[in-house]
C-alpha cells in the first residue's frame, strides 16, 4: 500500500477549520456531509438519502472502539479521475465539475462554475475532526469508498499524523471490496483499523470515521445532539421531499428518521402563492401564523417566502448560546444557515415571555440565493452571513418590518414597551460624560491648547523616539544581570521659532503596577537655539543593567520581581508632559508571543473636512478618508489593498509594504491611502468644485453609504476587512451627541449588560440585583456613587467590546484606533495604565480566554479610576 505525503500539518488545519464553527463541531458533522450529498444529487433520482450509522468494533487488544459511517445514495458518488498534486498545481488549482474524487482528496482548489464556498475542505474537516487515533499525539484518519454509475468501486484513505497523507493510488474494484470486508485495514506497522463492512450496493459514497471518542458516542446515537443539529439544518429539505436522513445505532438496534418539527407540520398547507401583504392563519393547536410571498428587496433581489408563527405551547429548545429555532431561520437552498434571534434581533418587538414560542423562516429566489452564497456574504462554515453586506442589511430591515407587523397583530407592542424602562436623566448625563471621556465623537484627539507664551498661537508639534538594544534583538526579555543597551532618544519640535524658553528630558522606569521611578532628568536641554524651522537632537543615555537587589550604583535599575516593565522617555514643557515614548521590558519573564489571530489589521477613518464636529455630510462638502493598517509582527509584510466607496474604486490589488513592529515596541497605525472627495447630490445643480478635489456623485440624495476595504495576502486570501458608514444628507440617527452607542434599560434582560450586533445600543436590566440594592444618590459629589457605580462599570465594559469586537471578528481596527486616538493627553502618566492595557488587548497577546478576561477586568478598573479623576 502506497501513500502520498505533504508538508501540511493536517491536524492543525482541521482544528482551525472546525474552530470557525460558532456552534461547534457537531453542527459541522450534521451540515457538511449532507450538503456535499445534495450537491452531488444524481439526475433522475427523486431524493438524496443520507445515513449516519454508529458501529462498535474491537482492536487487536480486544479493546472496543466506535466507528461512524456516513453513507449517501441518490448521488453520483466520488466520480472523476485522480489528479496528482503536481497536476493540480499546473492547473492553477482548478477542477472541473465532474472531478469529485479529486475534489475530495485535494486542498485549496476551486471548481469551475462553483463559488469559493465549495473549495475549503469543510466536509473533510467535519469527518476527520471526530477521529481520535489512539496514541500520545493528536492524529486523525478516515476512509472513503464509492460506487460509480459505470460499476467502478474505489476505496481511499486520509491520515493526519499530523502531516497530511493519502493512499495513492486508491484500491479499486475487487481489491477495494475485499479490503472493506476484511477484519483489518493496516495503515502501518503500529496502526490497523478493524472494518468488517459490507461493500456499497447502491451508487453513492460512504465515509468511514474510526476511533470516535467515547464521550461523543452518546451524542451520535439516535435522539442525541447530532440528530438535533440534523433536524435544525435540514428540516425544510426533508419537508420538500428532496432529502431523507436516518441515524442508526448498530449496538442498540435503534433507528431514527429525522423529521420536520411539529410546529411546521401543523402549519396549514398553503395553496397558491402567498400575498405580499401577508395572510394570517390560526394554528390547530393554538397560536397564529402569518405568511408572506414575493417580497421585493433592493437590486432586483426578492424574498420568495416568509413565514412567522407563535404558539405558547412551543417550548425553548436551543443547544448552543446562538439562536437556532427561536427567531427567523435564514434558509439558502433549503439549508439553514443562520437564525436572527427573537431576543437578539427582535427583543424590542417580542415580549420576553413570548420569545421561546416564536418561530420563522425565510426563503429567497434563485437570483438572491446565488448572491447570498457568494464568499463575501456567506462564510465558509455556512453558519453565518456577513451583516455588513448590503443585501443582508436589506433583508434584516425587511424582516424587522414584518416582525413589527406580526407583533401588532398579536397585540404585543404595548407589552414590549412596558418592559423597556426609562433611564433617569442623571444616568443619561453620566453616560454621555463617560463616553466623552473615552471617545471623542469623531474619533480624533481633542485639539491641544496653546502653550503659554506662544505669541502667534501656533501649535508646537513634538516627536519623540526611544531606541534601545535588547540582549537578544528578537525578544524584549532582559534577565537579572543583563543590560538594556545603547539607550538613546530622538526629539524634534516644530516650528522651532515658536518654542518659548526650554524643555526638559526625562527617562523613567515604570514598574508592573504603573508606578514610575525617575532615572534621569536633563533640565533645559531642549531650546530654540537648535534651529528656526525644526528643532531636532539626539541624546545618548548609555546602558542600564537590571538588578534584583537594591540598586546603588549608577545606571542600575532595581527590579525585585519578574514581570512586564516599561522604560519611558518624556518631554516636559512649561510644567506639562507634551510627548512620551516607551518600550516594554520583560524582566526574567517570557514575552507575549506574536499574535496568531489578526496580526495585520485595517482601519478606516472618515470625517467631514468642512466641519469636523459634524458626522453628517451635505451636498458640496468634502469627505476626508484615511485607510490605515497595523503590522504587529516583527518583519516587514507586503499586502494588497482593495478599497471602494459607492461606485468608485480607490484601490484594486494595490501593493502596500507595512513596516514590522520591533520587539518591545507598540504597533502604530500606518497610513496606506488618503482620499478626499467632494460629495454631490445627483438631483441638485452642479456645485462649485473645489480645486484639487475630485467630485463624487452619490447614488442617492440621502442615505447611509459605506466605505469598504480589505487587505489580501499574496495568495489572494483576505486577512483583514473594514467598512465605515458615511451619512450623506441624513443624521446618524443615534445619540444626540453623536456618540457610538446609546444606553437603555430592558427589564426582561438576564445579562448584566449586552451590546447589540450593530454596536449601536447598550442595554442593561433595570432590576439587576446589585443595582437594586444600591441607593439613588440625590446629591452626588462623586459620579461613582450608588447605582451610577454599577452603570459606569457596564459602560466601561461596553466601550471595551465596542472597540475590540470588530477587530476580533474581521481584523477591523477602526473602533480600536478611535479609542486610542481619543485620549486627550496620552503623555499624561495617569493614562499610562489604560494605554498599556489597551495595547495588550489590541496586540492579541492574550490568546488564553482566562488571561483575556483578567486583562479586560483590569482595563475596566483603570477606566473607572480615570473617569473618577477626570469628572469629580
């Protein structure tokens, strides 16, 4: 038996793919095999049949183990010739629609006439992930046999050990049948797989997954979690008689046919096309339903059918934390992709006590389904749509309106209104003040005041760079007895002739608690005698040894405990710090590794160049856009930018070279593209164009339009994406001070706080136990008293999530950068702990969920302390 090896770490690849399923590996196993079978349906067959069968076998040692087989019939099978890795590379990884065998064995291919969603190995991953080959390291194995229409029979194998290995060539015809019947399939000298199966008799494919862990066996038996995911994913295809699914357990003799849930079986059969204005039905067991048809969306897209129903007899039945049944299921080609949750999406329209019994589904026309299946709209796990895409936004808006109509018909609106409690004016004022402390409305630093004695009122622009050498230039670690070498600073100030008097240079050591210790203070060393236009100089500050005990010698720093420290340089001018720079030093400690997720991120800032305080942009005003990127890795990286706004393409595959971030330094956003456009109303007369600025005729006279951008690697894979709304001749429609999100109470909410998916609304329960026990302070001398102390913590946590969620989900740093840019005086030492925590969270140096939670709590605590100092 021969095998083809590759250098791919298949175990890691599989784990990465399955980790992308937000509802877990069992949903992947329920979803991917059936989808592959439906995609391979044979012409002339009434339906596809898929069987999940659990078998028990024994190892040579007599120890029992479990095998899962997934068999489809009514399909064409894994037809097509073998394609070698070399041949696939020569074809630029392109396969024809007939080459199913090659597609199943290949990685990273695309098929002609097939979108990219079908090319990412999701099906293979769903099988392999559930195989746990005995041994000290994580290994996975699966076998696959197929019977083709021409009578050919094949058997293949894939082994992740962890490098990828496939059997080459596969066994065919009688050799394949004999091996399937055999007691043992010997992979190598130390691994043999007991099979003892009957060869396939119907045209189709069978995947054999040995070594199922015992703790997963119960979930794969009839009635287990696997069956529940199968029903959620495929009930509609079963109802339309396109699909039949069975779950069989040979050990117990149980067989389960996956059926349509009761509430959809009870729905009266609808004759003819449902009307666009909806038709109400009374359900046999109590409750009501409404059905709409042929609902138009923008750009020629349509909802083919929308069905909503409610019954108090329906109980909550969710497996994961994500909505599954309770809400509106979005179906694409009869497959469930995602649910817009009754609580998450429609909490302001459906009373809390009615949400468990609320059900719905929506189907689309073929033209719209094709648009939904695009890889930028539907993710590769087929469990989420990109809500930033216009088509999804249009669908959400339409569904919200229909749910509102249904809520009115059910008489729910008054009940919902009563559950939304009014936030007191004091809490509203504190909320606004809190957000203004940490978030300037337009995401820019407040303008610094003019220095005393500057006669012409010109602002001084300072720059400060801190350089040093670590013992090992690749990492920011310094052990006791080692030295931080060649410390020097570069300082510049312009315009030099506006500097009145002189400024001081400070070098200090910041310990793990944020407490600074002065190392050097050079007074009056920065003066305007350096030059008129630009003051610039360097200061050599020598080597500094790290010492564990008390430091009495010069240029020795006392560090009694291991940990993360900072060496900081600062310029002090007229009693205020005007610029600082710091490098991180890990003393006797291992530095945080470079981030594995989103090491390169993208952000977009957009402002009204005519009136920076206004987010709205009117006809004739100029929009100023900046695209920035961070590279948190040490090496220079080359990426490629795509950027658009409305119908204009700013960049398509534009190469961008991003400087790396040296060890111990903080990544800074690098501007990669700046654009200015004068926005024009298409229905108004031509506005006088501004010299040097191009005009852009908008698609409409009013609306929200999005700037969109993405960064790609050399292979064309997206590594970061961002979008920014532009409000053209309309107001943002949020808080009156144009802050990023509003706050309100929700009496039925169980969580302490919740920030909605759009990041526009923060809610908290008015009856939260801790808040109820605290007093309402009528005359407050401090803002963090009584109930306001709890609400302030909720705000701080909400701001943190508002900044980090887009970064974690899409590599979008726009909100994170706005949070950093909004610090009024980042050189003020009291902001140091806050900046430090934000950098830790933003740099992805906290892969551990526990560590992330710890740093998040510290960040919130620092925010509360700063808020108290700034506002009391």
